[in-house]
C-alpha cells in the first residue's frame, strides 16, 4: 500500500510492504540526507508479561538482543556498528520494545543483515543469561535511589489490581530476583513474541523502496511466523479514590501524583484526543494553573500532566513537586479546583485553537530528519500496527470543540477513578 505526500498531515510519501510471513515494513524515502533510520518495533512491552512472577522480560530482552548471534556475536556486532559510523540503541516501554540504528545510506544492506539476524537467530547460553539478569537487578537497585522511580512504582501498584500495567517496565523486584533461574522461560518468551507478525520495521531516509523490497524478502522472508498473543486480564472499574503516602529513603521535596483511569488509544476517538488536549490546557506551561502555582505564588517547582497513549486503559496523571510540605493540602485543593472548573465550564475557543495548532503542527515540524521520523512514528506503530493513525489522530484533534474538552474532563477526571500518591523524603 502506498501513500502520496501531502495527502494528510504526514508530509512524506510512504509505502507499506508486507511479507507472506506477516512481517511489515513501512518504507519512507527522504532524499538528500545521506542517512537511513532503521526502527524495529516489537509490539511487546511490559504489558504483555501476564504470567505470575514473570514480569521484566520485555526489558530483559532489550539487553539480551545486544548479546548477538552465532553469526555475529555481541562484540562483532558492536565492532561492525562502530566501523559503519552508525549509532544503535534500544528502549522498552509498557506497550512495546524498539530497536533502532542510524547509519549512512550505503550501509542499508549491512544494517538489514545485522538486524534481521539477531531478531531471528538470537543466541545465548545460560551463563550469559544469568550475567545479564544480574545486570538488570543492578539497574533496578540503582533506579530505586531516584524518588521518581519509587513514585511510579507505588502509583502503578496502587492504581491497578489485575492488569499488567500494575508493574513498571523493569518489573517487580521479587520477579527480577527470580529471573536468573528462568533460562528456559526466557527462550519461550523470545519464541512467542519475537515473531514476524509482531514486528514492524520503520525504514526512513535516503533510499529507494524498489531497492529495499528485495532485501526485505531476502533477509526476513524465511522468518517463521508463530506469534502467541498474551492473556491479559482487563482491569475492573475503580469504585473509590485510593490514597497512599510513601516514605522515600532520601532527601527530596514532596511529590504529588494524581492519576485518573484513562482510555485505550484510539486515533478516531474524540474522547481520547480531547483528554490529551485537556491535559495540556489544564496543566501545561501556558495554563492558568501553571502560572499561578509555579510563577506567581511559587508554591511548586513545576506542575505537568501526562495524558498520554497506551494500548489498554492506563492513567492520566498530574504531577507536581511542592516546595514546602505544609503547602501540599493547598496545592492539592488548587488542582481539584482546576479539575472542577474544566468539568463544568467550556474552554475559550481561541485558546483551544492555539493548543490544537501547537500539537498538530508541532508534531509535523518535528519530522525533519530520518531519526526523528522513526522516533515519532514508533509509538503510533506500536499501538496500532501502522502509521495511518497519525493522520487520523491529528484530524480528530483538529475537529475538537470546547464541549468535547468539557466532556472529557467530566468523563475521566472523577474522584472515584483516581489514585493519589504523596511521596515524602527524609527531613
């Protein structure tokens, strides 16, 4: 399937190329840069870790994928990447894992050879597995010295009862401790999720699709399908507010997190788009709340909202760091006042238009390099399987009216659906 440039918000011509085994490549030629961005999006994240005491394996494989194969062991892979002058890295989220490489255009085939090989032929023995599992636990313990890490753990664990969003991307500590004993399970995790039907390649940059397609057939065509979907339990409706005070074993200003149960990402759903805009209008840097608490009264270091996107319903969270602990009740009351206002009153049409313009054209303007194209498209691809969602979502944003914002606030910002965490440090 091909799409012409200028047909929607997405400014580049692209083509979706699917192999017989289910592997999908989104080809986005961008002439003149001399570079290619190679983003392999595995549509598996910590959300997919549904089996008891098996959290953390999506993030674990982000580590293991750099251990290499029999054809290209880890040290050989690293040397070849360095010799190409390329940069390679990866990251894991709750909904997907992304591996990416930025390289010169003349190295396209070598990049494809290396990346396809490790996705199909990852090889590690039990000793290497145990070593990496130990490194993951070290990463976890290092993270615990960060108050934001502790806050996020407590927020998710308190807000969710059965859904896998209950644990963070790195997993529960007790599961990470158990990980070195689960070598055989790790192999099964890889076999189930690292399959062609569950991986989408975003290839953007200075190349010609007619040259890339035979390479895709050559390097990915023999990859055996066999993806097994996870058995994820839906989260029951929350019926009452949850509140927890958390003691952080270190010095920090008080941090307040207020998380409301959100919705699964649907690019055509006005409520999803309106919630995203609502977060910016109510608590963004141009909001009245920000100007009052941060600028005029200087009660908080910052206030911000994360009303983002997830494959399943997760949280729309308001975060703030309070300068003086006695001001925490006042700050919370002020946030509640803002929530009540947005639930009851219509936003000014001209202010809504400003936010809509910033969101839509800001996204488009950030598609200026192959790397930025790959990085900005990866979440849409992970959540929906394609990039058509970009135009659909931005068109939905552009259609929003003041009443849509009010309805989103009324629907989502309800006390019985929220979890409040107050983290305090050692005095």
